[in-house]
């Protein structure tokens, strides 16, 4: 049985039997590796999702350079896109710099598609791929506004990390045996 759990063992998710809440509303989603031709769609989702959080909007608008998605990981094949009816609605980028605990660099879902299981599906796909590659955990420095999401999928906070706008929670998802 393939599963993943939080480092503290607080939650374990069976990745063969996906809980219904993980699938709710996302059944029509197609996941695939992003390509350079997806860059415009990724940029649009990144900008809309970034600005959708009222707690971040004013700071981001004051620093527009942080609203530019450069897509540097596209050539490496480490970005997965979620597509519904031919439209990019979300994406995740996992940087494999650490072969044991790769880093989630991006996880964005179009605001009109949030809370329908797309982010969870992207994360589950990344967890499966990481586990199949022999990784033991996924790491992320999360936006404080996304803390509830990360906790809901089994991440536990393991510290704080400096960011351009202050500190942010550091989370770990331990991949099970």
C-alpha cells in the first residue's frame, strides 16, 4: 500500500484509495507535465491566484516584480499543470534539488477553481511521483494564508523560513512506506 503521512504521524493518506474529499469537483481535471507553450496560461493563473488573497494583494501590487512568473522550471519538466476543458486551471512545481526531500516551489490554482480539489490532486500527483522516485518527504515554505490547506493534506509545520516579505511557515509532508 502506498501512502503518505505527516512527520508527526498525525495523518496518513492512502494514495491508492483517494478520499472522496480529494476528488470532489475535480473529476474532469487532466494532469500533465507542463511545456514551454503553457507559459502564458501559467502566468495568468499565477497572477490571478496571487492577487486573489486580500492579505497579500496590496504588497504584491506595490512590488509587481513578484507577480511575474518566469517559468524557469518548464525546461526541467518539474511543473505539472491541471487542465479543465483545455484551460490551465492550476499547477505545481517540485524542485528535485534534494533527492530525499524535494521542495514544492509553486502550487497555484485559479481563484475561480479553488476549493474543488484541484490543489489536492496536484499535490497528490507530486507526492506519488516523489515517492516513486524514492523520496521520503515533500517540503514547502507556505504562504501563511495557505496554512489550513497544507495542514488539511497532512503537512506539519517544522519551522519558519525567511521570505522577501518576512517569515513564513515551513511545512513537511512525510511520504509513507
